[in-house]
C-alpha cells in the first residue's frame, strides 16, 4: 500500500468534525516556501534598518526566558 493510499484510508476513518485539522496540516505542508522566505527576509531587513538603540544588544537565553 502506498503512502497516499494509507493517508486516504486514514482520512476515510476520521470523523467529519476533525477533518479541519487535517486540512490545516496539509495546507501548512504545502505552504509557499518562497513567500515564507520573503517574509523572513523582510523581518531581517527591517531589523537591520531599525533605529532602535538596543538592536545590537546581546540577550542571553536565560534573560530572554525570564522576560
């Protein structure tokens, strides 16, 4: 049995009210990686171009966890 056949078999056994979870998961798997990369690049460029005086300040993981 192929993976696709196994998935279809599982979907057939899934209650209707849970199908939204499957749809959301599959949509996430098929999300446009290029759009995600562009979004992350924009965040990075915004950070680099920021006038925030604290932008280059190091924060340890422990300090960040306490915040």
